[in-house]
C-alpha cells in the first residue's frame, strides 16, 4: 500500500496545561498504521492525558490549554475546520471502567450508529452482530440481546464497550487501561482481542501492567512527569532500554 | 439518641393528624360528596367542582413549570461552567424558593390577572402556582442530573454523539426517576397552596365546571378555607370541611403513590442500582 503519510498517528511538540500545571511537555511521537502502541509510566505522568488528545476528550475540561499539532492521517485534528463529533466517529475509545449505558445489549452497540443518523434496521442489526463478533462477545450474548447490559459481568461489559466503539467503524481505537478493573481471565480475553483487532485498527493503549504492554504492543512509550522519556519498539524498550529511568521503571524500582 | 425520638414524635404527629382527619372526615365521604355540586350555602351537597378545579390547577401549573424547570436545570448543569454565573443562578433559584406564597399570589394578580388581562382564570392561577414550584423542579432536576455518572456522558461523546444527543439519549433517561421526585413534590405543593390562588383563580362559590382556561374554578384548599372561616353557616358545614380536607389529602397521596410507582418502574428499567 502506498501511503502519502508514513504514520497513522503523530503528535508534534505537544504541550498541555491544566491551568498553571504543565502536564505534557513537548511530546513528539508517531504510531504506524495497524500497530499497537502502549503508553506506560507511573500515575500522573500524563499518559492518559496524552491518549485523550487524539479524540479531543481533554476539550471537556475547563481551563485547559493545548499547544502543538496532533495528526491523524496527516491532518491536524486541532485545526478549526475539524468538527469534534466527526473526529470522534473515526477515533473510538474504551475507558478504564466499563461504562455501558443502562440500555439493552443491542441498544448499547447500536447507539453510535443511531446518533450518527443510521436508522436502517437490517443495517444496524448486521453491524451490531459483526461488532459483537469482533469483540468476541457474540456467542455469550446472542440469545439475550434485549437484556440490560448492566446484567453482564465486568469483563463482558468491557468487551461490550469495545464492540460499541467498533460499531461506528473507527480507524483508530484508544484504550485507557481497559483491563485494569478486570480479573485475569477477562484480561487475557481483552488482550487476545487487541491482538486480533490490530489488523484492522491502529491502537493506542494506556496500561499500568508491564507484562501486558510487553504482550500486546509493537511499540512502547515511557512517560515520566509529563515528559516522553523513551519511545521504541516494545522488544527493544523492555530488553535494552537506553534511559536509566526506563530501566528503573520496568524493573519495578519505582512507580 | 435524640434523633429517633424526634423522628418518632414527627411520625406520630403526622399519623395523628391524618388519623384525626380520617376519623372526622370518613363519614362525610360518599359518591354524592365527590360527584355533586355544593348546595344550601355549601352546607350540603358535594365538592365536585373544587376537585375538578384542583386537578385543572395541578395540570396547568405542572404543564408550565415542568418543561421550563427541567430545561433550566439542564442549562445550569450541562451548559454553564462552574463559576460566578452558575452560583448566581443557583442563589436566585434558592431565593425564589424562599419567597412567601402570598407574595406569589399578589405578583400573579398584578402580572397575569391585571397586566396581561387573563382575569381571574385557570391560566392565571396555573402560571402563578407554576412560578411557585419552579424552584423545586429546577433544584431536584439539577440534583438528578448531577447524580448521573460522568462516565456515561463521556462514553456517549466519545462515540461521536453531540452534546444535545447525549443529553436526550443518555443523561435525561438516566436522571428521569430522580426528576420525577421533583414532580411529586411539586404536585403536593400545588394541590395544597391557597394564597397563590386566592387572587388569581379561586371562586368562592361556583357550582359549574370550567369550559375554558379563562374560567374561574373552585379549588379544594380555598374551598376548605371558605367553609371553615367565612361560609354562610360554619357550624353546619364543619363536617363538609373535614371531608374536603380528607379528599385533598387522599388526592395528594394517590398522585404521590402513582408517581413513585412510575419512578420505581423506571429505575428498575435503568437497572443502575
């Protein structure tokens, strides 16, 4: 495939301030198409804030200032002509805590389609089924699509949230510690899923779990105190980090 | 330890009042009492027009106060940022709730009855009562919206929904059971208020049903006031007064029970708790 732009996602010298607090300090990073990029670092290092740059969820916070450029497919998503809800249709997000709506399983997945003006019944049904299959949840819920999503287990709810994000056919999926609230079995299901999804989506995942970053990601970025300390292929970063702070963090000496 | 005693005292109090009215009023209540016009200087007959009048005023004031109140609360909670402006609106809402109801009555008379020329009418009375309960609706709706987990809003926005879509499809349905609490409180308040309807709608004696919103009506609380203080023969109408009080209490009770049943049904459907 000939790509005019070599990188799917790119940030160029991004600075972000919460009021007077300088939360992201000159971050430049690029993620290749159809790869998984893991963001690691201690709490409060700015990795979640960085993730939320790409669907502009940070915009919801009062008193925030963002400098620099964030590009998806070569286009700056912070330029004036970008409509935020259009952007968010292309960039799906899965949150730390499973947050299905108090609606039926079917309606949860169909929600993104409905708000985007799709009302064709069979089209919605097809998309819901396909998304649930992609999220490896279809077999467990196909007989109870009309039941409330709140009755599902935590792990099922999180996969439902993934299906919900996939239904609107984004090209990028952002995951904010998607497995941190789940048990080991659900976690491994989510990880397998991420591995499967990589062929169709570009994924950025924030994780506290070093083994998880090692298992699922192609590249890993280590954040510390709002700075990007090191960004490299996951194999390289975990076996032979070039910065001592990265070394200390991944060996568990702090954080 | 004094809290349970206070609670016991309060419960006993309300039960004793209810029991007393029940005891005095139950003998008066019959099909004639609730379906016939008052007769013989309001010492005989029924209170049918007052019941209908009260229902008209409940309906009219809720129709006015509920949409405006809910929309105001949505504006305050979902659209304004934290800061002076929001605090200012909230302070003014609290002030509105603290105004004595007779002041609402006089305000309603001068604005709706005289200035706008509605005359003594259901419309003027409903608007006045609507103003009275507006702060209750706003406050409870605001609390209901505040109680909606922000995660739901974020999930919706992250799927490309606009703010309006998020409010319509996610926030409001989740908040609805709690918003209904505001409705319940408003109904209770509206049906019992006398001062706001005194100069705006209530008729001393009007043995016919209203045919338009510009008609006057009788209303239960005002009727109660009339037959127990300034009626033609207070001693003869005493039993009627107890019966009227009981009917008023029962109406409020039934409306409240219905609303809380709907509320329970909706929260079960949401299945959040």
